[in-house]
């Protein structure tokens, strides 16, 4: 039998169906559920990233408005400090977030075997 995270070939699937049709049916149902879960997880990840980006953009806009107001009231030093430190912090979070989002996810079984020490 193939391992859970490996792809199953057509020959293996046909052999499984000939030997144990009920197990083959259950296997295919589980594959469908797994694909459904992966699609939902990808959608939620995209939604979470979008909300995070919009929140960061809103925070950056608010900082710019506060800094502009400080500059207009004659506190140019404070205004520049507000926009520089705030913008640098937010941009740093987005840059480091971009670097970690691009990595590929490891299969659940690989993570579990690492946790067990296999």
C-alpha cells in the first residue's frame, strides 16, 4: 500500500478496487475530503493575507495623516519622527511577512513524524 502522502497510480488504484472495493471507495472519499480541505485552507490563507495587507495600509495611512497634521501645526520634528518610525516598522513587518509567506507547506505527516522524532 502507498504511504498516505504519496500519490497513488492508476494501476495501484485499480488493484485496490479489485482486491477491496469498499476500502477503495473510502479511500476516494477521503481524497475528495482532503482536496476540499486544501481548497478551503488556501482560500482562508488568501483572505487572511488580504485583510492583513489592508490593515497595514490603513495603519500607514493613519500615520501619514497624523504626521501631516503635526507638520502643519509646526512640529516638523515630531511629524517626521511619527512617519519615519511608524512607516519603517510597518514596512519591516510586511517585508519579513513576504519572505515567510512564499515557503512551501510541509505535509502533515512529515510534521508529525518530526514531532515524534521518527
